[in-house]
C-alpha cells in the first residue's frame, strides 16, 4: 500500500511504478474516504428516511393500556376437573394449568365474550364481528408462573376502560364455558350417540338372526358343541357294535362246527330180557352162597349158566332183541339254539352299525357345513359384541352425564376470581422505540448507499476506468521533464493515505 522511495526522493532507475489500475484491498481509511466523499448524499438519505420513520412512529404507534386479572384454581376432591391444581407433583400441576389456560384462550370463550359485550366495546371506531375477534385474539394472552395455581389473563387496548371491559367479559365467559365443559349438557349428545349404538346393535342382531334362520341353526356354538359330542358318541357306539358283531359271528361259527359233529337223535334207553335174566342169575347165586359153599354142585352149576349167559350177551346174541327208545339230541338242540341266537345278534349288530354309520356321516357333514359358515358367523358375532359393548359404554356415559347435570350449580366451580380486571391509568407507548429504530435504520441505509456510490465512483465507474489507463514509465530523467507529482489523485487528498504520508516523511 505504501510507495518505496530512495533517500533523494526519486525512484531507482531499475524500479517501475505499479499500474494505476491495479486494485488493492480496502481498509478503514478507504471506507472513511468513501463516506466523506459522499457525505452530502448520505445526509440527504438519512434525513428523508429518519423523518419518514419518525413521523410514522408518532402517527401509527398509539399508546396502549394493559389490563390484568388473577384467577385461582382450587383443589377440591368433589370437583369434576381433570386434575388437582395446587397438589401432587409438578407434572400434574402443569397439565391442569395448561388445560385451564387452553380453555380460557379458546375461540369459543372469545366468541361468548363478544356476544355479551358486542363488537363496539372492542373496536373504538366500530367494525365487524370478525375484525373484533381478530383484535381480541391478537391482544389477549394468558400468563402464569411455573408451579403456581394462578392464571393471569392479560389484554391490551387503546383505552383503560375498554381493556377492563373486554377482559372482564372474557373472564366471565371463561367461567361460564368452563361449567359447560366440565358438567355440560353432554347428556343429549351422549343420548343421541347411544340411540345410534342401539340401532347398530339391533341391526347386528337382526343380521345374526337372519343368518341363523337361513342356515337352520339354533345357536351356532351350542349346535357345534352338540354335534361334536354326538359324533364322539356315535363313533364309540359304532366301534362297540362292530366288536359285538364280530364276537357273535365268531361264536356262532364255532357252535356250528360242533353241531355238525353231533347226531341230531340219540337212544334214550334199551330194554333186553337177557340182561334181566343175567341179573336174576347173579342174585340167585348170591342167595345160594348163603347156604352152600362155592364148590357145592348147585353153586357150580349156576356159575356155569352165568358164564354162558355173559358169553352169549358179549357175543351179540341179544343185539336187536328187546325194547329200544330214541329221541332228539338235547345238547345238540341247545347248541343250535345258541348258534341261532348269536347269528341273530350278529345280524342285529350289523344293522345297528349301518344305522350308526349313517348317523355319523350325517353329523360329520353337518359339522363340516357349520365349520364352513364359521367366518361369516364370527364376523356377525363380532359385530354384535362390538355394538353391544359400544351401547353399554354409551349407556354408562349417559348415566354419568345425567348425574353430572343433576349436581347443584357450582359443583364444578373450582376457579375463584382473586382480582377482577384492572388497567393501569398510565399507558405504554412505543413511539420512542420507533423513533430510535427509525434513526438506526436511516443511518444504516444512508451509510450503505454512500459506500456503494463511493465504491462505484472510485473503482467501477467511467472516471475510475480513465484513471486506471496505462501511463508512461517514469525514470529519473523523465521525472524532471514531467514535473512534480500532482497533490490530488481523482479529487481525493493525498493526506488521506496514511501509508503514503509515512513514506513522504521517510523521504525527508
């Protein structure tokens, strides 16, 4: 930034001057130069902007009056509020106070307040209801200290009387609307919803009844359970019948085999005189032995007759002689009867098995049909259960709502007015702040415009381009011919360049 000179004040022969169009960095002194060179324009812009901003501040920024009220939320075990402000931990207090703040700051409360006082009480020059609501929305707020049970509604207006009137109307509307919210007239709405739920439940029942009638079902779950029990019993009966039939058939076959081996008739008894004569002879011998010895001739003769008679009988001499009686074989007859009984049992069990098999097939087909209807039945049953549960819940809500409505007035009044709305007699104005802001804005804008214009004039404009045009290189010989250096460059005093001034002192 500074120029280098030798002790005599002339440049060395071998040194050449930098081109005039070479740009260098701007420092604080350059900025001061540009501001000073454009001081007229800067002052003019500043005056125009500052006067406009100041006049706007005085004309548009009116004095406002702030009104405040204080409401205390009490703890009451019998109260119907969703929590207990002033008790419990901080989280519960924050929840309750936030809920109360939202109720107070709701659009419904503002509308109720506006209906009570009218738009003329909110707007000095009069206006529509929408404009009055917007004004109330913009100027109203609720303030509360952390972990405190006091709500502080705040509103701003152009007069203290209007601020007090509007804020008192909002507080009264909040207390009125709070009663409606907590104890409200919700029984009518719940009754309507319950009627709709009852209609839905009736429609679900009708659809279920129609489904059961069309499919010949008395009760789906009961029918399915009965069919499963019947199928299990039929399967047991079928197995028993089959086992009994097989047992009867086997026993009948065994008896038939024995009957085939037995004769149908047998001899009951045979009456022959030879056997009787033999018996008489033996009796006679026993009588003789009582009088004679065994060697006596009468006894020996009788023994010879008995021996001949026995030999005759043994030789079949009496076969076919005498009386013979035959009859039915009683044992075979009893076996035949048992065989017939067993065969009848087997036949009966066969018929019984066929009947049970038919009943089992019918029950299995029915359970298959019912299982195919299970998805539709479950859907209808779920509709019935859901609508019944909804109707029950709404009936409970209706009873609770009617119970709340039957409570005496003030049963949900857990908010007390600590302080009615009041407005400070002295208002606050932003005129001074607006003037200060206008001053800062005007000064900044004017200085910025001056710097831009100075930079344009010095580095970008046509005059700056001419100054950066190429010039002949000066040497020690040409310096004397050219003459002394000019004291100004482009109209700017050289004294403003501090580094060059230092270099000039060095030359001295």
